[in-house]
C-alpha cells in the first residue's frame, strides 16, 4: 500500500472524501462553490489544511483541484466496501 506524500503535517486538517455534482448541473461552477464553502467552514472551525481524495479515473475532479490551488499528494489503493478496487488520488492545500 502506498503512503500519501503529505507536505503539510498538521493536526488541524479538514477532509472531504466525496464531492459530487449531479450531471444535469455540471459545468455551472458548483464544485468550485462547494469547495470554497468547505474551505470557509474549515477555517471557521480552526482548520489550517484541507484535503481531498477522488477516484483516479475522475478526470473532472483531477483537473479541478490543482487549478484551485491543491497539490497532488499521491495515490492510494483502496477497496470500497472491502472488495471493489478504487484507487484514489490525494490532494492538499494550506488554508
């Protein structure tokens, strides 16, 4: 199993594991708005780091996160419900 290459080591971390937008609403900037809301909420709770993970095959999210300041921190192999292989890309940003 691979280990994330987190550059920001801190105990005040907020994590979002799943961010989804309904296909009918795609391309309207909702993901950016939701990320901004999550970052503002994390800051208001004293968090200093935000982390995301997304499926390796999720081209939209893997394009979005770096464009809004997130650093790629590696990939980990996971198994959803213990049996469905689901490799994830990891991202982090200092708030």
